[in-house]
């Protein structure tokens, strides 16, 4: 391997294996980005570093591969801050290639390592030409093996040095963390004693679906997920869907009647447990996590097990005997008939020029193909697509909400679409979040993505409207109506305004055309008076 440090960093990452790189190229990251491209790593140029960071995050989540973000020194890194923080909080395996000013007098000079750490990321650096390969491998391995977001600083003067060292493979990943025999026995005893057990799988259990399905069958447990693991148990007759604020009334009732709740790779936080109200006073609570420090953080637990979710489930399966538990035909029938929000009767609040967001979501679920990948922005609207739109599996739902920022949805959808080109990409966003990030619509058009963008447009930051109420001065969070469909056509996308269910025929027409550009649906929605999950959300803030 020969060349400058910038060349060798790019070549090394390509050899190690990365799925895709996203970024905005400036003078400081020009050469390393081109080295990646020359070595065969796909690169997507975005309109803003914020978009690039979130695309990389979503790509890594939906592909299972380490993704890359390439940014200029100083301001390029700060522009990407929110997306990096979201990825770090979500334990996304992501390497950020951050050029770094070499001198203190540079306009771009800043404490990039301290900044990265403040976002929850790991800060690494390429120190010299001699150490370039080892420094790069170390950063990549930490991203892969620890499932962390790593900012790899590339000082400009070091980038220009001649690099030494030879390329090498990173080697196998870490073996799954095995639970202790004592911990398995203790958790097995809880399952054996339980009459109504519920398993709740979170982000850390997204790779343990088959094992948890088998464990659920063996122990008679009902199955639920946190929002980020939505789809993991799709198709199982005893699956309740998302636990927490998005849970259907039937799901919430069945979870709250459990006498044992076991979280696998799940924080059991206020979102997933509705501030604890989904846990009965006499219920036993256990938690399984790779990180011992994560056990019992959000609520007291009766048993904590340090271990990989799949490995722990397999160990339990080996020692448990089958039992009926919570699984009866009556429960299965109840879940089948009323288990989803789509099954709940609601009054249609639609008017002649505004559509009820529940009606909109139900109709979308019926007309879109089953092979879809749904990405959700943040806001008052978000419960509707999260609860009403079915997804085929855990790789059909991308939920970038760990930092609770609006404006990440469009970039999430683009990154997810590139990770899973076999599925129809669907963005659900509010008008506020979409307009905040609309520059990346050009990126989607340039890539030729058949991306369906559904904008729940209430001409407001709706969450704040409902939080502060009608008696407050809402002039700071309400806006004139915007013709988002017209804006979309200016970017080269198709635009469609939806006010009634009849207008949705335009989506069917677009789908039948085998599209190679996005369709932006400006859905003018009625006010819902504050969505059902919003009251739960605001209790924690």
C-alpha cells in the first residue's frame, strides 16, 4: 500500500469493508473521499453535512454494515453534529472521517475530539504516516465490534505525509457475550413461574428475532418491541407490535396484565413502558443487555442479565420446558381482531379540504406494496405512520428518534433506500421537519430514488401547538400554508396535494409508472387535538 495518509486511509477502509460513504466534500476531505471512491466504496454527495450524517446512520442500521461519513474540518463537522449525536445515542456502527485543522490560527481550528465526545461519539485520530493503517483499523473495529459511532480525525498535515504499513483484514468480530449459568438459571426460573410473560425486544435484540420467537413459543410469552425494533416479530400470531405510546389499546392492556416482563436489548424506558404504567405493580421485571451499565437505568428491575440477546435466548431454550403461559386461542383471536390501531374504530374528522391523519394512514397502508421500508421524522404526526403502516420485518422501519430532533426524516429515508433498494422507500414527515431538510430532496432526485414522501401538513410545529394549548400565543409555532407539492416539482420530484381520499389515486398512478424520481405528497391534515401518544410523551419533559 503506497501513497499519502489520505490515500491509505481510504484504501484501508475499503479493504476492511464498508457499505457506503456520505458527505460534503471540501478541501480537507477531498483526497480521502476520492481514495474511497477509487477503491470501490460508493459515495453519495449530499447538500448539507446534516443530511449526510443521517443518511449514513440510516444506511448502517438498515444494511447491517459499517457506514462512513466524510466531512471538512471544523464547520463540516459541526454541521453534522445532530446526526452524529443521533447515531451515537443509537449505537450505530459509523466512522466519521473528519479533516482537522493543523494549526491553531486556522479559521477551522477547534477541539474536534472534545466536540465528538460531547456528542457521545468516540474520538480517534490518525497520528502519523507510520501509524495510519493501525489507527484506521482501530477506529473501524471499534465501530464494528462495539457498535459505536467513531470520529476519526485526520489532521491536514498528517494527511499529506507518506504512509507506511501494509493493508490487513480486521479479523473476525467479537464473539457474542454469553450469560453466566447462574443468570440463565435465575431467568429461566422466572419464566417457569410466570403465567402471563411478555418479551419486549429493543434495538439490541434486532439480530435475535428467530431465537426470541422460539423462546416466546416455549415459554408462552407474548412478543412486543420498542419502536426501533418494530417489525421484528411481524407475522407471529402472538406479536403485539410496538410497546409504549404507539401501542394499540389491546396491546397496552395485554402488556399491563403481564406478571413477567423481560426486556431483551431494550432499555424499558418511559417511551416503551409509558412511564411505567404498562408494568403492573406486582409484575416481575428482568432485563438482558450486553452492557451491564444499562441494566436498571430507567426503572428498578428484579433481575439483570449481562449477555447477548440471541445467546441468552438460546441458553434459556436449552434449559426450559414448554408451557402455555399467556398463549391461548382466546388471546390469539383477540390480537388478530383488535391488536392493531387499524382495527380500532375512530370518527373520521376529514372535511372537504382536510384529511384525517388516521384515515390517510389507513389508506396508505392498504395501497402501498407490502415490501416497504418506512422512515419516520419526528413530531405530532409520527404516531400515525408508526402505528398504522405495517412493515415486513425489522429492516422495514427506520426510526431515528434517539435525540428527538425533527428534520432527520428525509435523510433517513434516503439512507434506508440505498441500503434496501429492493423495497419501496416511504418517508412520513411533518411539514416542519420536511421543510427543515428539504435541500436533500435534490439528492433523492439526483439518485433517481422512487421515494414516496408523505407530508402530514398542519402548517405548524404541531407538537408545540398541542403542548401549550389554544390559550397560549402560538404565533411562533404556526405558519402560513405552504404548497409543498409545488416546491417538490422545483427540485425535479413529482408533487401531489391530498385533501381527500380520492386524491390518493395519484399515488397509485405513480406506483404503476415504475417511478425513478420521488413523489412528494402534501397531505393537508385536520387538527387532531393532539395525537393520542403526545400526552404520554410530554409527561417526561
